C-alpha cells in the first residue's frame, strides 16, 4: 500500500476486515494521501465487495486478504477456508461481473492478481527449488486453503476469461509483521528473557523475502505480467530456523544490550514439532527475473534481519499493547480446538 501511494498518481482502495492481525498504523503516512481510501469489509461479503467495485471502479485488484498463520489453521481450519477459499471466490465472482461491464479498453487493461504462498507446493528435500509448474501438495489447512484459492483464480481465467495472474512467494519478513510469526516473536521473547520455542530441532529451512522486495514484485507482476501466468517470488537466501533464531539472539544481545543472566542463546528451547511441518521451501525466481526484470535487491538477509530486529526493539509500544489485548505469544497450533 505504501509503495502504491509512493509511486504517485494511483488511487488506492484498501478493503480490509481488520481482524486480529490488522493494523492501519502500518500504512504510516500513506493514510494521509488524498489518493488513499479505506473500506472496512469482509471479502466474503458479496454485497460489500460488489459495492466496492461499483463505487471505486478499479483497474486492478491485488488480493492480499488472507488468514496466513499455519499454527492458527491447525486450531481453526474452517476460518481459513472461509476467508481464503470463499473470500477469494467472492472477489473473483464480483470481479467477473465488474470486468464484463467495462468497455473493450477497460477490459484489456484490467488485472486480478491472486497473491499466494510457496506452501501450496508442500515440502522440498535437501536439494532443488519450486518452479511455476511444481505440483501442488499442501500439508497444512492454511496451505490447502491457499491452494484452493489459486485453483479458483486459474479456473476463473480459463472459464470466464478474467485476466488473472497468480504469484507464490516465500516467507516474508520486515517491519509491522504481526508477532505470531517467527522473527518478531523470537525478537520479542528474547528481549523479555522468555524461552524461545523452536519446533523439533529447528532444522526446517526457509527462503526469506523482505516485504519491500515483495511489494516491488507484486507491482511488477500486475503491471507487466501476462494474464493466465504464474510467477514465483523469493528472496534467494535460505536459512535453517535454528540459525535464524540464533542470529536474532545475537542481534538482541548487541542492539538491546547484554542480559545479566547471560547470552540470549541460552533461551532457545526445543519443543514438539508442529503437526505436518514442511521441512524446506526454496523458490526458483528465474521466470520473473527473465520475463519481467524483477529480482530481490533490497538487502541481504543478514542486513534485513538486523534492520527488522532493530525496528521491533524501537517499537515496543506497538507490540506491548497488542500483546495485552490481542495475542500474548503463547503457543498455537496444537489442534486442541478441532474435534
């Protein structure tokens, strides 16, 4: 959103249900732009979505709305099906009706970008990387719900001709990320001197993508991509979870000052693994680099992680209040809510 406003000349409507992880403060100064508009609505609310299309009349839709945390999907899978599958289907159906109402030039210009995840492809072994035609093998309710949304997006392109594009990205990180995710959660717990729960032995491997690189990629895809195509977006830097947590410990030691009780690595605590935990993700970005000219260029993972940890240390007032009222950092994903 900040990128779209910064580009200039673009009117942007932010449609958001403002669930537990949402925070309009993350938009920073973009909310003061006369080009920015906000609508509090659920993407599964067909009437609200229809009114948004009719009143705003967009030239493009970027569907970033989703339930995203794997652990929460284990506890409450139906919430993920409702938002990620039914919500996406609602957006697509209303997009078709709106797109058909446009003149020929407007139809040619319109784009619908379905933003997805590498988790739909399942787990990799020690070698190789996902590519655009990798088979879908989702292993969590979250991944399955996103896979369903991707299939619907492609089906609406083939069946109705809607100019749809699909992107699948690797693990995002950076400022303003809700603290249920690995990097902010470990940063906060390390600062507070709490145990750092690492699933299994922490040997799972993730490809980390800075959020600003991802935003640039999405803009590139929606403006230069070919309808009907899929583009994979990754940071190109893999790290085992245990190594990422170790780096966070050292950064907190350095940036926040030493803990009198000892180095924060002592807080690492191995806990039972997440059910169905994928071992490794990695993305081959050669298609988007070759065809659209995008590549991750923001910074190295080491530098980006340093900046991200520093950001959370500097914004304690944001997450401290949120931890009192929205999520206190307790473990999720044990499936205790499923009968």
